[in-house]
């Protein structure tokens, strides 16, 4: 499985959501098939709600973990 | 300094700190509230703003009815003018590009966000820029004044404020109740220490009401950004500063409820009534957000940021400050203070915010997506 890492820490709001939505649209097929996972690093607290919600709306699951002083959101194949 | 002034400033510092703490925990972003309606068709952030305005309207009207409001409507609000809409539009554009409104920038800055600090510098620069066009703008504002001396809608239609305000509260309350029934107050946010948006909105309404009780006017911060601009100019171009009427006049007058002494103030460098009622709030919001971020271990300055975003955020700060001065007043002053009183200036400002935020969303999308 390939991993696409996106470090959006320090960027202006709502960079996290906009950039993640763009990548999901680009890589949607691979994400759904489980060939690709995205790892998003963000310090935007709101993104821990908006990004997983947007990702799940597009048929992909997401896990949020706090790492140090920021958050890591990892996409994964939705379990049916 | 008088003891009473110390009391007021200490109280406002605590109110600001509590507000900053809550805003950081919930990421309570008023810029995002307007932006996301257009950018993502999301109403998640606008709902708590409706709750905040509705609760504030109820509290302010209760204060008026019980006679503890020293002045009604609040001092410094004026009859409406066309510039209120235009100022709101410019402000809306600026706050979206800056990534936060005039207090959003403060709580984000308090949590170590470098972009918010750049927007803050933009706010100072924009205030300095406005001082250069103040005389011309003031005459334009007079020309666009509506032919009424009424400040609020109840005054304009010639009735007591109780029925219009209660009708407004009933409508706002109805929507909040509908959202509650639909489960829309549940926020799926996984940030540590997250406080639900409805709870923060309620807390902010109470804090805003306490600020009114303390100093007789609602919260506001932007004239102190102009003071910051005046301070910088006093260091580098003091001769020019002395020629600018915006910085040399003291148009604002206020009696603090605690001692009843009439004090004056303006955008100049002096320690005056503007500094008394605004600077503690600014410092409090930054400090409260800093404390919240420290307790969560989230205070961190990220120095590596995209240059195009730095430029956009600084420009957003400049534009937002221009809008705040042109209107006159910021989103906090109008939405948290004037709107609940059905002040016409504030309603026009809010109308202007909508196209401004829409345009800001378009530009933001272009900068973040196209240039990424």
C-alpha cells in the first residue's frame, strides 16, 4: 500500500480540508480500493472533525490520533 | 490610575481570558462561520453564532428592563449609513483571507499560530492605512447617511424594544430548538479537550453580557489595533503622525458604570477610555488561548509556512482593518453587541459580510488550491 503524507501544520484555515478534499478527488479510486492511504498532519483542531467527516462522506474511513502537539489523521479502507 | 479603572481592566482581562480559552477549545471561528456557508455549504459554525446573538439579545433586553444597563442603545453606535454595508463587505473579504476575524486572530495567535500573528500585523498596517483616508471617508460616510436619527429598528419604527427583541429571540430560539431536535448541536470533533460549540456560544454570550455590565458597552477591539499603528508611527514618523486627524482627535466618550466619570478616547497613542475597555480584552484572549494550548501541549510555532499564504493572510489583515474602520466597527462589535439590540448599523454590516465572505472564499480557494 502506498502512503501519501500531507503536512499541513501551520497553514491557514481551512487549508487542511481544502487540500485533503482535492487529494481525495484525485486519488479516490486508489483510496477506496485500499491501494493508498493518506496521512495528514495538522495543528488545526477543527480539522479533527471536518476532515474525517468529509473523508467518510466519500466512502473512506479515517482515524485521528494526537501525536505530540498536533494531530495525525490517517485514512483507511471503510469496513463494510 | 484610579482604583475603579484597575477593577474594570482586571475584570475585562478575566473575561477576555475566559473567552480566549473557550474559543481555542472549540475553535470558535466567526470568519469560518460565514466562509463555510459559501465554501463548503456547511452551517456547522453559523449555528453557534445564531445562538450567541440570540442569547445576547435576551440578556441585553433583560438588563434594559431591569434598569441595570447604563445607556440604551449602547454608546458609540450611530444611525445607519451606506458605508456600514460596504465596510461589512470589505471586512468579510478580509477576515476570510486572514484566516480569522479580529478576535479569531487573537486566540489563534495565543496558541502559537504564526499565520495569525501575520494577520495581526496586517491589522495594524491596515489601521495605519485607514488613517490616511479618514477625512475623505468620513465625508463619504456623511453623504451616505440614511435620513433618520434612529439607531435601532425599534427606534426607527417608534416602538419599545421589548416586542421586536422578543420576536427576534423567538425566531432565533426556534431555529436553535429545531437544530437541537435534529441533533445538529453534536459536533464530531476529536481534538483533545474539545468544548461543544453550543456551550462556547452560551459562555461567550454570558461573558459579553458581563463586559457590558462592567463598562457599559459591548466588546470591541479594533480601535486598539489603530492605537498599535499610531504607536509604531510615533516611533518612525512622529511628524507625519501629528498631521493625521484620525490619530489626534478623541471622538469617543464614555462613563464607566463603576464611577460615572466621563472619559474620552480615540485611536491615538494615549492611555484613554479606548485602551481601558479594549486592551485588557485583547491581552486576555491571547492569554486564555495560550493557557488552553499549553494545558493541552499544543502550543507550537510552525515557522515553515507557504509564502503565498503569508502574503494572503497579511493582505487579509490589512483589508479587514480597513473594513473595520470604514464600517465603522468589527464583527465582534456588531454581531456580539449591536445586532442583539437590532442596531441598524450592525444589521447592515452583517448584510455586507455575506458577499464579502463569498468573495473571500473564492479568492482563498484559488490561492490554496491553485497555487498548492
